[in-house]
C-alpha cells in the first residue's frame, strides 16, 4: 500500500461521520430565543416609556393649572394691597388719616409740629399738580413731612 491509501483514512478520521443537522438545532433554537427575548424586552421598555410620557403630560397640565391659580391669588393680594383698598379698609375699621408727623431727634429736640388726627378728608394731589419741592429742590414724596426750622445754638 502506498501513501495514497492512507490519506483517505486520515481525512475520514478528522471529519465527523454525521451530516451535522443535530448540532445546528440547538444553535438555531438559541438564536430564536435570544431574538424573541430581545423583542419582548423592547416591547416592555417601549410600554414603560409611554407610561412615563403620559404621567409627564399629566404633571405638566397640573403645573399649568397651579400656575394659573397662583396668578389669580397674586392678583387678589395685589388688589388688597392697593392704596385705595387699604384706605377703604382702614376707614371701615374707624381709622383716620394722621396729621403731619413730628420727629424726636437724638438730642431731645422735636422736629415738625405734632397735630391731632381728624376725620376730615385729606386734600388729594391732582395728577397735574406737582408735589412741593423738598429742601434739595427735588420734589418730596407725598405725605413726607417738611423739615422744621432748627433753633440756633442747639
């Protein structure tokens, strides 16, 4: 026997005798299971994202409603703190506008002339009238006391 007879036996010993279909079945089954589980995982993630999106839109609507309520409440507070509303509520409580204020200085002198508050209506400045000028020549704030003259030597 020459070398040609030995070669086919060696090759036959290296190759398996079967067709190999039995070894492919578990591999194909593994691939199908992996693809199926991947699709199910994507479906579950998509559902979770949609649920979060619905919750987000519900919370955004609630935030908008609360902002509207806050603005309405702020307008109500602004209405109560308007000067006209404050004056009306003060008059309902029996309060009257104060007279010109007097100030007690640290050295014991009195600046301004104290007066008794009366129930008379104060004279309101019209919109075209200018307030009286203060000591620096600039218009003084409405209701601000004019500085009283100081006595020399004190």
